[in-house]
C-alpha cells in the first residue's frame, strides 16, 4: 500500500460517474430525454466526493507531502493538477447555476449543462490519466515509507465538514446504481484512467 493507492481507487469511481454522465448527455442529445435526476446526482457526487472528498486529500495532504520531498508547487505536475482542479470547479459552477432551469425544460440551460458536463468529463479524464500515469508514480518513488503510512492515516480522517464516515461508501454506492441505469461497465470506465499518452 502506498499513499496513492486509495486515491487511484477513488479515481476509478470518478471515471465511472463520468461515464454515466456521458451516457446521460448522449441520451439527451439524441432526443431520449434529459434525465435531470442523473445530472443532479452527478453534480452532488462531483461536489461532495470528487472535490470535497478526493481533491481535498490531494490538496491538503498529498501535494504538501510532495513539496516537502522537494517537488515544486509553482511548476511541474503539482501546479498543473491544481490549475485543473480550479478549472473543473468553474465548470461545475456553470452546471449548478443552470441545472434547475434545465430541469424545467429550458433549452438554453439544458445546452449549457450538457456542454459543461462534457467539458468537465473531458478535463477530469485527462487529469486522472496524468495523475495516475505521472504524478502518482513520482509520489510512490520519492515519498519515504513513513510518509506513505502517515498519508494513509490522514486520508482516513479526511472527512469533509458536515459529512459522515460513510460518505465515501455512500457515493460509491450511488455510482453503482447509475451504472445499472445507464448500462455502464465500471471496469471499462475505470480502465480509461490508465490510458495516458504523453504529448
């Protein structure tokens, strides 16, 4: 077990949710209906699992540990990951700002939700590929055994304010439910995270 083991596992769930949201986008664009509940569930997952749960572990624990081990924060992989976290949050705000109107058949709002959902999905897919393929491999190499142990323990206590210890399992269960609804294979969805290509 290393400091990135749990984070890689969480990436699998995030990629699976992204696959479900992509399927919902395709259905809406093909005239099969805008499933507002799926987008609302996806937004909740992104805000409270992908960001408040997962990205917080990276920003508050892993990245500082990598800095302490000599990796610069203002350049290189950490800077890129932080920038993409910020960009992803901006896309999520656009989705949140228009989802209620989209749920009430507003065509412009629906188009906005679909466009920013796809933008978020594309951004985070590439983001996860870079973390899995570059940053996490570097972390596994440069962190000391005691760093890995400390980070694993820190992740166990990294519960977002107002959440319960079951938050992670709760959201992972939601992903499993959506997989059945949208006929998404979690193994196939998660495999996308290993397909990093440099350049």
